[in-house]
C-alpha cells in the first residue's frame, strides 16, 4: 500500500468499523475466556488495524504503524468477521 492509500484507508476505517488484532496470538472474545490471551514481549505498542478484503479468503492484512503484515489464518479471519457482526 502506498502512504497515500494507507492514509485514506485508515481514515475510512475510523469512520466505519474498527477491528484490532495482533499477529501471532490475540484471541478475539467471542464467548471464550478473555484471560486466555496474554501479551508477549514485543507486542505492538502502536495502533493496529486488521483488514479483511475478501470474507471468503483466509488472508488478513494487519497494519501496524508504518508496517504491513499479511497473515493467512482462516480461523482468525472468521473470528474477526464474527466480532464485527453483520449478516
């Protein structure tokens, strides 16, 4: 993503839906125990945005500060979509 499109994306995300995830271990609360997720050393200390472009894919783009991380995790995508609600 270019800086210009990233700024536009973050502005649009702020006006709509926000989802937070950290690559490698945060469990979204969907009826499970919130105590199960524990931050590890090196956990992000900046704003984190999770972007699911296609709800049918297993691909999740995580924006952390100036970094962009692509994660392939169908279960995490499903949990984010469930937490976001909708039909």
